[in-house]
C-alpha cells in the first residue's frame, strides 16, 4: 500500500530512475539493500594515556552528528534550508573543523527538483560561499541504489 500511495503522491520517478541534482529529476525509486557503519574506538585509554591501536585500519572518523526537524518546511517532507544550515553549522563546530576542510558531502538527494534545489542552495551558501574556495564534491547514493 505505501508504494501505491507514494506513486500517487508523485514521489516516485515515472522513469524508474532517480535523477538526483539533474534538471530531469522527477522523484526517487525504491531500492533494497543495507548500509552499515561499523564503529570501533580510535584509541583506548590506559593509565590516563590514549593508545592508538595500529592494527586496526583507520578509514575515517565520525566527529559530529545532529538530527533536527523544524516543521517549518513548505510541506512536512520538504527540506528546510535554514534548518539544514543550522545542522551543518552545529556539526562543523562540534567537529572543530572549518567548512573548507570538507572534501565531499552526500546529502539526502531525493530526486525531486525543488527539494534538490533547496539542498544544493543550502550547501553552496553554507559550505562554499566564497569565490576561489576549493571545490566540494557532492554525491548521492540514491542515484546508484535507490531509496532504501
């Protein structure tokens, strides 16, 4: 039943493909799969000293996490640019990094023209707002595997 309702609401792409951040974006496709992040401590504190385990491969670090919803979007499911900006700024402060330190971001990327435009505008204004800054790579997994 949810599939029929989503199709009727115009959320699903009639082409059967998600064209996120593309002029022909017309919705997303359903996908099946699993995504996982396996966390392990970067260091262990022994006798008051942080000891890094050199045997574990270090692939990255989650420095900050935040989830928020203002309820002030055009619709309940529509992205809200100022709210997204607040979340990004909070995470950058918590992580102790500057916006220009980011190399890549993987936003929601719904595949709907207006939602994608709001997200890209927010990213441009919040993460790359000065001319001459290094490029920010933007990718989205929905274009590759659908909405899971």
